[in-house]
C-alpha cells in the first residue's frame, strides 16, 4: 500500500516516465510515425494528470518540506525550483492548447505551439526529478 510518505518518490517516477514518453513521442513524429506519436503524447498527458493529482494530494496532507542544503547548493536548488514552478504553472494551458489543436487536426498551429510546449514540458519533467533528488535524497531534512 502506498502511503503519503511514498508519494514524492512516486511523483519523481511519474515525472521521469513523462520525460521518457515526451522524448519518445518527439522521436516518433520526427520519423513520421504519427499514430505512435499520438499514443505516446496521450500517455504523457495521462501520466502528467496522475502526477498532478498525486502532487496535490501529497502537499494537501504533508504540507511543505524545507530544503536543508546550505551554501551554493541552496542557491542552485532555489534557481531550479523557481524556474520549475513558474514553468509548471505555464505548461498546463500550453499542453491543453497544443493538445486541442492536434485533436482538431489544426496541425500548423499545433506544430507552432508544440515548439514551445515540448521543451518547456520536458524541462519541467526533468527539473521535477532534480527537485525530488535534492529535497528528499541528497539533502533530506530531519
């Protein structure tokens, strides 16, 4: 059974899976494998929705966790965290718009916005893993 204390690791895993799905979907579309790309992207959306639900549930029940690192690593952590947080908020509407264009077969607009959505979403997924590692593995509090 998964407990609240297990959720940060689950969330990092979901972020990692999302990153793998995004890169795989990118490679698929570069190879003109549209059907595979669609399936991988819809999977990435599903994994990201699971992540968001788990993340919100965790923080509702556990509150915030303080970063215990000091010195330069603290500056690096907060630089990553701040950029991650801002872009994580921005990615939600970007994904919705990008997905909507694709589902409506408005591929010119889809491609145009996907050029922003894809690297932003990938950055958010990867930095989510880094935040987890720094906060819970490398510099755990208490």
